[in-house]
């Protein structure tokens, strides 16, 4: 089951059928316990119509309202290696080696909701950075009770030269306007997502593919539930929150994004998130 936030309402997709929810507040709509079963009950009372799919095609928004977006770092071996290499000159390479093996995960604040964009919208690269990459990530939606209710796709835009200069610059490398994209929907399952699900990243320039790579989410070292447990230890999220779970795909060190590049991220069972790069 998938839910989409659109300009004209909240669309529920289930088994090839499309429904419009009677809910009008996205926070209340998604922040419910046992969301899969709540949605199943809801659609039994709703008429299905193929025309509702056009609302997704023509009015899609990021599936967020009041939720914060958090992120996890160094959860895949490839990410650890990339972070170590980029920060070697600053003497911070051993930080990432240690956090990869530590019990406590790296968790950081990524974005307030007003800085988040959805599929079909533009992400940004910083004007004061020369080395920028997308980071494709399975992203959890966690309700206010700490339950993983659903899954979406996240693009954690990152300025590698800023973070590599000093690990303490990570907030500037990671958090700025339009540095986070999520979408196109929230996928709701009656059990955890299949661990064999594949994440695929493609970057195109002038319609020419420049980079393509894939990885299964089972290559992630940490459990999703462990990340959630640490995030909720000393914080509350009244409307729930989103948590990007880290990336296992990193372009080569000689690659940097340019204005106009198209970033396409797909995750099996969820869909495809597409963003064009801009700079302001």
C-alpha cells in the first residue's frame, strides 16, 4: 500500500486501485498506530477511481507536513570508506572508522520540513562548495510512538569538501535549503520491508547517464530498529519523524554534481524519486 500527498488530497494506492482519503490533515493521517491496518479499514469505506492517479501525476508534493528529517551516517562500509578518504587531510579519518564499529550510531539533524522537497522538485548544491554528491537512502517514517510505520526514498544532498575539511562542519555540509528530498510516497507494509530490496542511483547530465550503481539494503550494518531506538531515547516527535538510514552508494572521488543534473533514486517496493539540481 502507498500513500501520496497531493495538492488536491491524499491518495491511497492499493492493489492497482486508487482512493482519496477523507482526512485533510497530513499529520493526523500518517501519525497513527498500526497504520497499515488503519488504511485497510479506511479504503473499505471509500470508492475507488482510476482518475485519482492523475492527482499523483499532476499535483504531487513531498509526503511531509510538520515532521523533522533526521539522518544516519556511516551505516554502510562504502560510506565509511568515503568519509575516511575525504577527511584524511584534516586528520578526521579515524572518526568514521570508529563510529562504524561503535555501538552508538551517528545520528544528525538533516532538515526542518520547510526545507524538504519532493519528487519532481529541485534540490540544491551550495554556492560555497566545489564537491557535491547525492546520497540515496532508504528513509523510515516513524510515528510518535516510535513505530516504523512506513518507508520512503531520501536524497541526502552532501557537500563532501566541506565535511572533509573538518568533521565539525557536517551541519553545513548536510543541512541547507533544499538539501533533502523525500518521496514520491510513503509505502506502508504489514511487515518490515524486504531486506533484499535494492536501492538504485542514476545521475544524468544532458540526458546522458554519468553514474549508475545499486546496493541491497541488507548490506547495511545496523538494524533499522536500533537506529530508531537511539533516536527516540531522549527526544519526542509529536507528529512522528523521518529518518534517512545512510547510503551505500558513493560516486567516485572525481565526480561532482552540476546545475541541471538529474538525480533518479529507485527502491524496490517503494518507487522512484527524481530531482533536478539547481543553485541559487
